[in-house]
C-alpha cells in the first residue's frame, strides 16, 4: 500500500473520508484491506501535524502505525528494526526514525537498550487518557451546540445515518471508521483550536482502545443511540444535554475497555500458570 508520495502532506482525512463515502454506497462489508487504508489515512493525517518527513520514513511510520491499529501487531509485541529494514529494502536509520515518530504518537514504546515494541496499555493509562478526553469532549459538545450552523449539524446527522447503515449490516469496521469521522468533524465544528490540538494528539492512542470498546453488537447499538441523541441535542441547542450525552458515551466506553483489559489479564495469568505446571 502506498500511503504517501514525497512527504506527509495530504489534506486532512481526504482519503479516509472518500473511503467511507464509497463504502456507504456499497452493499458489502468493509474488507480488512480497506479498513487498513482508513487506518493509514488517519495515521498519515496525525503525523502531518509536524514537519514534513522524507517519503520513506513517512511510509514506514504510516504502514507500521496502521498495522498496530488494525491489530497485526499485538500489544507488547517487539518491532524488529532489522526485519522492517528488509521489508522496505533500506537501512535501519529510516526505520528508527519512523518508530520514533510512532513513539511520539503513543503507538510504540522504545525502552533503553531494548527493542522497540507496541505500546501495551494498563488500566491506569486508559483511565488517564479517557478521563482527559472525556473532559475535552464535554467542551466540544457544548461549543457545537451553541456555535454550529444548521448545515453543520446536518453534516453530523448524515454521518450518524451512515453509522446506522453500517450497524444494520453488522459491519463493525465501517462503523468504527464512521465513528472516527463523526468525532473528527465534531471537533472541527467546535472551533476550539486548543482543545482540537489536544484531542488530535490523543487520537492514535485511542484507536486500538476504540476497537475494544466497540467489539460487540450491543456496544455498537448503544454507541449509535448516543450519537443519534447527541445530534438531537445539537438540533435543540441544548449544550448541557449534549455535554452529558458525550460524557456518558465516553465513560461507558471506558468501562467496557476496563472489562476487556481485565479479561485479557486473567487470560494471560492463566496461560502463565499453565506454562509453569511440570
């Protein structure tokens, strides 16, 4: 997949949004390849906040970031710079630079004198990220309810309808990416540039977690209901209700993620105990 050309310079979310529009018109479920293209578009846009990077460094960062978001690398998995340099037919220097970019975005950790690895969130990390994001989203919801035009709200409603279509199909990947698109537009419409910068800086950290929070049909149904209620609150210009809906949605997501992380911890402990049995 060629995610970049000469540098990271594509307009924000253009590829990502066009993929969602085309998939909304399709009767098929989103394929893993298309979902990864969406992930690559979001990673590319996130990296575009900084200075343009050489094309190879950008390509490696975008591709590896998309692989992490899509679960091709498990949390805590080593990222072998030798293997990656062979994959891209290059030296290890561009690979190291790409992994440093992903470390800044919270997808990779690079311990001293050890291999880089995929970040592995603990419950404390998740609570910290989600509580911070929740407080910011309340500001966003309040601002959108007060400032957005009727046309702006109609754009959000169109994405909510798109989300409903994907939910009816049982297309979890397409639902996830339309959800990302909804909140990206929601943040833009707030007009709060300071909050937007912070929200954008947390985006890649939250994407692997969002898959955990939207991993069941019931979770997606509740999420859809929240987004539909949010649009109604915007239409009625009820800023307090809009903020409360987003807070409830976000804290419910956090609870689901905490439950899944606890399940994983129990499973890993059981595997370790079994491995120690003679």
